[in-house]
C-alpha cells in the first residue's frame, strides 16, 4: 500500500529513461564538430529540430533544455497510472536509444557499441520494471496525499504533455 506521497520503488522506473537521456545528450555534445566548440554555434549537428535550435544558441541553453525535458518526462512517469507510465518509459528509452545509436553508428562508426547499447538498455528496462512496478496499476505519486482535487492531477499531466508535443511532434 502506498501510504506516503511517493511509492517506495517508483524511482526505479526513472532509471532507464534518465540513463538513456544522459547518454544521448552526452553523445550529442561530444559529437559536435570542432567549429562548434570554437564558437560557431551555427555549425551544430543535431537531428531534432528543437534541440538543434537550442544547441545553435549555446551549449548551456541545450543543457538547460535537456534538464527541463528530463524533469518533464520524470514527472509524467510518476504521475501517470502504471500502464501509461510504463508506456512513457519505453517510448523515452526507445527514442533516446535511437538517438544514441545514431551517434555511435554514424558519427563514431561503432556498430559493436550499438549492440552493447541494445543489450544494456534491455537489461535496464527489465530491472526497472521488475523493481519499479507496484502491481496495483496506480501512479507512483499518491495524489490524495497532496490534498489537491483528483482532477487537478490530470490538469498537471496535460500541461506536462503540452511542451513535449510542441517540441517533438508539431512540425516546424
């Protein structure tokens, strides 16, 4: 029974998406050309239009956007009912795994690293799901403990979904 605000094992569900997010974003920074690091931010190399834009402004703007992105998906994972949260975990992991694999394969020419990435990612997901599931179908955050009305949780979720939709789904 979840008597506190946050279920005991819920943070395990954040392990795979945060790990892959850090790896993907680290490879993105590491993979920028020398001209980028010499101050020519227009020479950015990034497939995501939104994060390409952030990189073109400054590396610290990119890092801030990455931290905001991680905070948003972490909050969503903790607020959503379990099946929806697990779906978000898998979607985030697949997206960042694809991003990391594209850097490893095309920029760093390391096919074998991609195979290791897939194996490690699969292991992370299995461990996180085994350790993080609550088997009750509830969200990780016990919203009743916040003393806010139940509908307000869905309002927060809708607000958290709006920015990623704008960043990643709506064409520019």
